[in-house]
């Protein structure tokens, strides 16, 4: 009687990765060929690429039946691509990998063996070193993880990568979280399960350039705060209470000063500065509340997380 092999789905979000797709496939194929006791499927998610990424993926699908793909109608972002991959994967185990080779394919075997031998539900990678990060990005990243660790009730592992191997029950739990505004690193932590973290040195991209510039990373960081912490609202309420207390004390001081020393007119420049400061703080916290409301607005509209243009089944 033949024992059924485990199937591992490799999800590869791809946006304008024409220079890396073939390199990634060849390197990963060597590992999949080596692991005789496991079957694999490659699930490439073309996130509305405007280069030859989809063409290269289609060529791979023609010569390797394990290769599947989903092509979006436009660029929906990596978060949507990862969700599409998880939702359409067929494997008993599922891994998310970047095509730029910063997620070493040789780690797949180690991750699978750890799950099999030690009973983990998920094995994930984190890194404390990014050779291709600028100094500003490294500082921003370190500060971000310290901040989110303080204000969020969901544990965030510093340097966490999206590269992880998960059992099907973990994947199903993530799929059930159908929120439109997605922050996957937080979602991975939120669903829990026994996770083994492996620290490694992330290599440089094998080719091409990162699609995340500083502005996109900043917006992504804000998404994480808004998705997994209400602390900004607590801070705004605390600051409002603090200023009310200061104003109350100031009124008492003015009354006493008027009774004892009279009421000379003066201090208009300082008063104007104080009014401007308080007005600025109010607008800042109104903006915070507005961001939370905008996220709620997008969730209520129930727009699809992604729209499929074509798959390998249609060709």
C-alpha cells in the first residue's frame, strides 16, 4: 500500500519580478527534487505586474505541472497576494516566499523537519540583519518593532519575515480573517499556534529592486498600528484630559492673580502660541480618529480583497 505524501504549497507573491522568477524557480526546484518524501506545488500570484513576470510564470506552468498561478486584474498589493495564495493553496503545509531569493529555499527542508520532529504548527524566520537596508530604514524598522511591542496586545517578533511554513489548520484560521485592511504579520501572531522562530542573516536581493520605498513602509507601519492597537485613541483621550487639567489650574491661577494683583492686559503673543499649539494637537488627534473611521468605512463596504483576471486552469 502506497503512503500518501504530504503536499507543500509554495506561495510566491510576484510584482514586476521578471528578473528573479526563473532564478527562484531553479533554486527552489533543486530543493523540491531533493525532498523525495514530499510533493510540491508552486503557486505564483501575479500582482498586476506590468513587465514580463506573468509571461515567465506561464512558461514555467507549461513545462512543470506543479506550477500554478493567479493573475490579478491590477496591483492589489502584497497583502492581497498572500491572502489569495493562502485561500487557493491545496497543500497540507503552506509556505510564503519572496521571489527575490531573500527567503532561502534550502530552509524549506529544515522547517518541514522541525514541524515533523518537534510538533510545531508553524516555523517562521526572523532576521536582525538586512544588508541591503539603508541606515534610515534600519533605524525606522528597529523603532517600529519597539513601538508596536509596547502598544499592541498581539506579540510582534522583531525582524519577522513573511517566510514561514504552516500546517493547514493555521492557514485555515488565517483565511477566516477576511478583513479588507490586512496586516499579515499581526494576523500571523493573532491566530497563535505553536511557532518556532529561526533567526538568520537575510541575503541581498538576487536581482531587481525592492518595491517597498520609505513611504510605502511608513504606510504599512501605520496599517499595523491601526489594525492591532487602539493605543493612539487612548493617548488622544489622555492628552485631552491632561490639557483640561492644565486649563483648570490656569483658570484658578488667573482668578487668584486678578484678585491679588489686578488684571493687567498682556501676554497676547504667548496666548496666540498656546491656542495654535492646542489647535494643532486637536487636529492631530482628529486625524487619528479619522484614520480609524476610514478603515471601518472600507471594511463596511465589503470590497473584494483581490480580483482574478486569469489562472492556469483557463489556459
